[in-house]
């Protein structure tokens, strides 16, 4: 760190500054600061007015500062913020308010105060929410298309061109800075740090007497830790980004924070991840120690509640308000919030209230188009006497919000355990034989037509033989119609993950969004394709459900719904992809089920006359 530059910067910012204040601002002893001032006076960097006691910058001091001019800032805002659910289901973490001011706006204003106007915000999750900042503050938005499955290493990589040849702040949108710590001039790369007493899981910094970073350890005790803003000098970026780019290109680094690259360089362990970087020297970065209560990185909603009382009972969040209303408690009693694994159509969070655990489900974007919530509620009401579903505390047929009891110690069914599968099929059998009926059906033809309509031709562009395969599906639908088989209430979404095995030995079937009247064989077919079963496994599943008594017609219907189900859910995934949700190889797997099981049907003589028009 250039101490003469720091001295000139402090005098530039405050002419009437004492030697004691200068020493404190530069984290130097008073004696060291006195020597520095004498040398700067002798070198013609600064001048001292003996009458007023004011320092001033001379031409040489002004020229020294010019190379340290901060050119820009990059703010990372692509992530989801899972520890702030349900607030972040609606609002990105950086746009949450603290004392009535959005965290990202506070930082932008502080940057502007320091004369930094070139600001790029790297967005991903709910990227549209940040668009207004372009007009309000003149910022630029940069989209990271990999935000949903990679970490900040990728986000910084995507913004790498914003750093080249520039002096640039790297900030997180969800930091809250009490006093403005940004400056027009910065005299060396640094990482903000706060002191944490006792044991900590934060990244602990090791530094020389002059503040140069020498190592990083994850976890420690009574340590200065990485916390808050970072500053990249152009010299630091020139050395650092070639390494970060190599990390990005190396498999296995997808979930790394960008700081891992810095830590590896400082610790001399970069070669463990990227062999070619084994002897690459660590670029110089200094520790920037901050006083207590200056920098805040809120870890979760509980911490934010402590800091800003507004969030205790008035979070202005629909899900929190609903939970409080349904359970007749203030929001402050909704605690231990955790984001559950988001489903393909919903978002859910776990919480505690009065020593009991619950799950609140929030419909995902676009699901109002895909799911009839009134029908879902009708199913839950109809099956309640059976006691086979989760215990639903609240269900809205209008919004789709659902609050249900969480079963501590429960586990999901395992599609590779035939013992689990047998119990799942036993429950499905019970549903099919219950005699319960609802007023709506699950109509495969209607659903395929519907998903095809909302895909708007995208599916035909993806699959070269789509029209050919679609014709095969039409043939199967006609043959099933001719059979005119009995309909029962079916779950439709009978994936093993939807079966809960309880500690007391009980079993529950959850998530009845698609349920309706249909041929009972559809639940067996769906269980097969959701489990990615091969032909042998699919046959074993059918035998379990039918207790070994399998007619040719049952097998034909089973195969037909495997093909049709694969085709339907392929269209579903194509639609979700068109609105930005990706499910990896799921689309390909479902399409293969459609093609392969149609082929099994038309090549097996046992099925020749079943449902045919001969």
C-alpha cells in the first residue's frame, strides 16, 4: 500500500486534519506517521501552513494521486439469497430495505458521493427487478446466465471486462455500510475486514505488519475476517484475472466463491485446482481493517430482524403475513426459516412457530397457467378422510398458497429400494380403490394440446422428428379412448420424492397439484418415468402394483401412459425452458420414453388388437 498516496488522499479529503487523525486514518503509529509527514514535506508532495496548521497538496502530490483514481465499481447481485426466504422469493436480497433504504441504493449513493459514476450491476435471479436502477442512477446491468447453478467465481468471471485497465470496487449488493468507506482515490488493492472474537466459520486473514495479505484460512478464532467490499487496482486485476479465468475453465470449480482463487494464490495451493497455476505468484492485496458496527453482511432474516425492527412484525411479505394470520401469531414468532429445495413448479420454505415445524408453499412463476388451484384444493378436501396426504393447515384455491405440517425425521421414498416401492404402490392402490371422486379429470389429450399451445412452436424447432412423434402419440390416445376404461382418482405426480416415510412407520403422499380422475394405470406409468426406470425396472414396478396379475390390456395401457407421459412432461420442460427454467437432460429422457415405448407397443403382437379399429 502506498503510504505517501494515502497521506495525500487524506489531506485531499480533509485539509484541517491533525497528525493524530492522519495516523488513525492510515492505521499507523503516531511516530511512524510523523516520519511519513516529514518525508512528504521534504519530497514536495505536501505543504504545511504554519499559521493555520493546515496541510495542502502540492502539484507533485496531486500528480501522485492521479494513478490511484477509482474508475468504476462492480456490484454482484445475481444470487438468490436462500437464507432470506420468503422475502427473496419476491425481492432480491440487495433490494431489501434497511431503515427504509434499499441496501444496493445505499451503496450506489455512497459511490456517487466519492465521484464514482461508472457502476455495473451483475444480475441473474429476478434480474428485471433491477432495471429501474438504470434510470434512477445511470448504472449498467450485466446478466450472468449461469447464476442459477454456479457461484460467485462465475459471476466475477462474467464481469471480468469491467476490471481490465481500471481501478474498480467489487461490492456485494446485500452489504450495508454505515459510514461511507469509498474514496475517489485508492492506493492499493484491499479486502475489507472486521475483527471477530471467539470461534468463527468466516474466512480468516493472515497479514504482514504492513497489512499485506499472506494467507487465508476458512474458520478460526479471534481473527480479522473477509467482510464487505473489495478494491481491485488495475495492477491487481492484471495479475488476478488470468488465474480466475483458468479456474472458470477447469471442471469442479462451479460452486466456488471468487475468493477461493485469491485464497489459493495466497496459500500457494492454486496448483491443486489448476496445475498450470502451481507456481503463479499471489498478486498484492492488503487488509482494510474496519471498525466495529461499520460493515454488515446479514446472514439471514433473523439477523436483519435484530438490526432493523421493521422486520420483526411487518416484513411486508405476503407469505409471512399469511403465516402469521393463519397461525394467529405475530411475525416475530415465525423463526428458523430455511429454504427447502425448490420444486419444478413451486417454492417452499420451512419454519417454526411455537415449537412446531411447518412448510409454506408458494406457487412458482407461471404456475397459475399450469395448475388449477381450485381443483387441487378440491382433491385435498376429498382425500382428507383417507389420511394419506400431508396434514394441510391452510390451502387457498385462489392463490395456491399452502401451509402444511412438517414431519420431523421423515424421509423420501427411494425408487431403488423395492421395499419402498412396494409400500408406495400399496398406498396408490388404496387411493385407486377408495371410491373417492372429484368433478374434474386429468385429460392427457387436453394437457398435451395445452402444453403444445403454450410452447408456441418452440418444441418443433428443438426436435427434428416432432411431427412424426406427435402423430404416434395421437394414435395411442385414440386407442386408449376406444378402451373406455374405468376412471378413479389418481395422483398423477407419483414420483418417489412425493412419498414420505415417517419415523412412526407411516407413509404419506404429498403434492396433489395434478390429481384428477383418470385411468389408475397412469400413476404406475408416471412412477416409472419419474424414477428413470429402464425396461426391466418398469416391468418389476408393474408386477408389484398388479400383484403379478397383469393382463395384456393393463400392460398396453401402462406402456401407452409411459409414452404419453414422457411426451407430455417433455413439452412441460420445453415450456419451462422457454421462460428461463432449465432441467438439464430431463427433456431428452422424457422424449426418449415417448419414442421407445411407442415402438414397444407397435412391435409387440400381443397389443395388435387392443384399442385398435380393426
